[in-house]
C-alpha cells in the first residue's frame, strides 16, 4: 500500500527545498578550490556540515526559545512520527539554541560544539525507533566529515527503513549538497529500486553521476529510471536530464577522473541549455 498522498507531497516539497539548498551548498563547496578564498575553508566546512532546512532559514527555525508546552508538543509529534521533518527541525533549532546559550555562560565554553551535541542527542534518541529514517540522515550529516563509513552505514539503514524511496532521495540530496556526489551514487547503487522508489531517487542518481563525471553511470541510471510505472513522469524527467548528460559529455575533457568532489556544476549546464 502506498503512502498517503499528503505525506508524499510534503516530503517532495522538502526535497524541492533541499535541492535548492543543495545547489547553494555545492556552490560554497566548489569555492574551496579558489585560492583567494582559501582562508574561508573552515567556515564553509562548518556551515555545510550540518545544514538542514532549519539551518538554511526556510522559515522553520524559531528566533527564540520555545516554551515548555511547545517543546512537549513537538516531542509528542516526533514520538508519533519520527520522520516529521518540520517538527524535527523546529525542535532541533530549539535544543541547539538552548545548548549554545547555556554554553556561552560558561567560561571557555564552545557554543557551537554544545549546539551540535544537542542536535546529535535529539537525532540519536529519535533514531531508536524502527520507523525512523530522517533522524538517521541527520546523524549522518553531523558525522560524515569525521567518520564517513559510519555515516554511510546510517544512510543505508535509513534507506532500508523506507520502502517508498523518500529516505534514499533525502540521503542523496544531503550527500550531494555536501559535495559528495560519488558517495551519493555509491549509496544509491546499493539501495535504489527503480520501479518501486519515488522518481526523485532516479533524478538524484542521474544528477549525482553527472556531478561526479560518471557519465556512463548517468546514462544507465536514466535508462533504469524509465522503467518506473509512472511512465509520463519518467519521460518528463528524461527530457530534463538527457540534455544535461549530453552537455556534460561535451564539456568534459578526455580521460576526466570520476568520483570525488563535484567536477561539474549542474547550474552551468542548465544555463547552457536555457541559453
């Protein structure tokens, strides 16, 4: 039985917002290769390491601490549905702000570290539920720079917990947004079921493959995407994605290495197609 239409619509809206945020994050990551911006590397690394929808100012982050009733209501919502994205990020923003403010009152304290630890504790508690996939993605986001293997295991578990593919699409968006398209492709190859999963998974697989200069993979993933039961939606995606593959093939020099940090900025390709 499929997911309720409202749930799928809400998560697809989240993925749309995350895709826009990911494009901005990838632009920040690509700036690391510019010599005159070398002094900003640590700042970019910190800002992109745990940025979720709330951290990217999408209107869900409170500008003040919640009261006890509001906090309790969010906890109740998340115990009922640990994948309620808006509730998660509202509560995460609250616990981060509270921990940071408390740490600021301590001499020599590190508010940023305290805020990250608070967000980690929240996600870890919610991830204990066998239904929880979104908290695992947030745990992976917080840990991928320090412990990539553990983060990838968490993302694999998240994907396994959601047969619709929305968790996998969200995980791929997160990795791409952090400048790890090769990891995104590898994760998807182990968990993507083209006929069963939401089309957003296929989109991410093709786009991540392009970004990682794995154009052979991009073509294979596009062909797999076309086996989806939503034939009309798949054809629309093909019309959007195939020109990007062709543009990337024309742009890449021969013997371009595959994988690693993004080698292709999709915004450049889309500009070429639009122009």
